[in-house]
C-alpha cells in the first residue's frame, strides 16, 4: 500500500500539475473509510474475519492490476484513477478492522501483548521501507512497475492469510440493530479520555497533515524525482519510530494531556507557517 501510494501521487500530479488533485487522491481513499466505518465494524463482528481479510486482499490485487493497465495505456484521465482508489478505499475500510481483530485469534491470550507489539513494529517497518521502495521502483520502471509490485505483494499477503489455520466464526450473536451498529461509537463516547485523544489526533491529521501534497513539494519545491518523494514520505515514519523507541524507555509519567496539546500546537503552527510562506510567494508572483 505504501508503494502504491507513492506511485499514485506522483502519477496524478504528473498528469494534472494541480495540488488540488492530490487532495482528491486522499479524499477518494478517505471517504469510504468514513462512510463504511460502522458497517465494516459490524460485518467484522458478525462474519469470519479471515475470509473478510482474504476478500479485501483480492480486491486490492484487482485495484493494483487496474492501475497497471491505466499506467501502460498512458491514459491522461485522472477520473478513472479516482474510481479505482474509491474501490481500494472500500477494501481498506474492511481490511483494517478485520486484520487487526484477526490478531486476537492467532496467539494465546497471554502472548497477545507481545503479538501486538510485534505487529506494530512490522507496521512501522512497512511505513519506513514502503515509500522508499516505491520511489526506487517507480524511478526504475515507472508507475506500472510500482503497481505490479503492489499487486504481487498483495497476492503474497492473500496466500499468507490463506495458509493460516484459524476460524473466527461469528462473534456477535445478537440480531442486527442500531444498538449493535452503534456499539463502538457508544463505547468511545462513554470514555471521555479515549474520545479526547482520538478527537485531538483527528484534528491534527485533518488540519496539520501535508502527506497528500508531498508529490508537489518533491517536484516543485525540492526539484527531485520519485526517489526523493519516497524518502520524503519515509521521513515522518522514521520520526514516529524514533519517538516510539524513546517513549518505550522513557514513558510519559505526568502532564500527558498537556504534552499532546503541545505536540498538536507544533503541528498546526508548522502548517500555518507553510501556508503563510506559500501565500507570500503567490503574492510576490502576482506583483
């Protein structure tokens, strides 16, 4: 997914040259996650999580193959890319809760904490190595090669999950209703600490995130190519991994809330500074 994300961003910006289209790339993948969040959680609770995960990986393979076809055709139509990304977003909306919940069926309960830590570590490795690999593959073989690599790795993931000998079955036995559909929302709402932390993180991501604009930054500001974009996408993951290591050895003992607010303030301040610089540059060009 990280490889594909780098390739899609670079392709779309190469076709249109408009930063707005990069935002639409993120929106096409984000909207299904929001629209299907409650439905996906409900489905994961009522049906076999392993089968859901398998179907999602197959859907991602299909999306990658469609992107390969689009890249080889040298099409200049970004609307078809958005359509493929909508399908990809739908698959990911079900894959994330299904795969995360599947972890609880793979190991004994006394090993769950270690399994979660190992899973988080592999995720960080993917977010660090994936964009860098995506940039290198794109530079070597173009978008089609990057999408083909994504399809191959997704197929490998499908085969790996298929080799698991685990049956999750139906976990939610109650009849479908609004109460069961909104159970997760009610759980978060009743725990104000969890609600506050999630809301703060969402606020920071929505208003302070610049990941979608990195192809424009790499190409127009830094004057670099796909490899530079991949390294640029890797940098936040490296920072997150280093911070996780520091917090593992020196966990926060007090003033956690104030620290979170300070971090969000730094993120938003940095975003405001970037916006001010771009506005000043645009004003200078007009003059």
